[in-house]
C-alpha cells in the first residue's frame, strides 16, 4: 500500500487527493415518550421507583453493571430511572458498592403516557429465488 504525504498546501486543493471521511450523525429516538425526558441523562430500567423526592432505591444486576462498568458512572452522577409502566424519575447516584448502587430521587416521579410511534416502516426488495422471500418476511416481522 502507498501512503500519501502532502508537503505543500496546494495539493490539498485537489479534490481527488482529499481523503474521503464518512459523515456520521447521532440522533435520538423520535417518539413522544423520549421527548418527555428532562435532558440527555442516561436512562435505566428499575422495577421500583422512589415514591417521592429524596426517596432511595437500590439498583442491582445488569443495570448496575452497565452503569458502573460500561458507562463508568459513580457517586453524584445524574441519571433517570423508568419502570416500564410509564413512571420516570430523575435523580443521582448516592452510593456505589460491590453489589449495587443507591439512587436518590431529585424530583417527584412523573407518569408519562406511552404513545405509539408516529412513523411506519416500509420494506422494499426485489424478487428472490427459492425460499429466501419467506426467510426475509420472517425476519422483517
């Protein structure tokens, strides 16, 4: 493989010598449920939520592992917890130990009415041979 070394700025003006850089853009989910977030805080699932401001909940298991080992969150980091039934609460991590974290609610929990997504998905594909069309339909549903 050959390496391109540019020693003069005039060579950068030639479009065929410029390296192609893919454009990658991040986006968030466009559902009404995600729009009711109170910012861009990390959101985690918990079976139980604090009942009021200042309430404490213990988070363990996979969510605890993801918070501490993957995202490297620690004490005083702000997060959101949801219960999968519409409950959402913002707070911070009070204490981290080997088995879990203690989450303290910074505000009273809110109930978010889940809405169905406002978009449809369409799949278009050409004619396929054999049983491949059945396989494709199976994977799309």
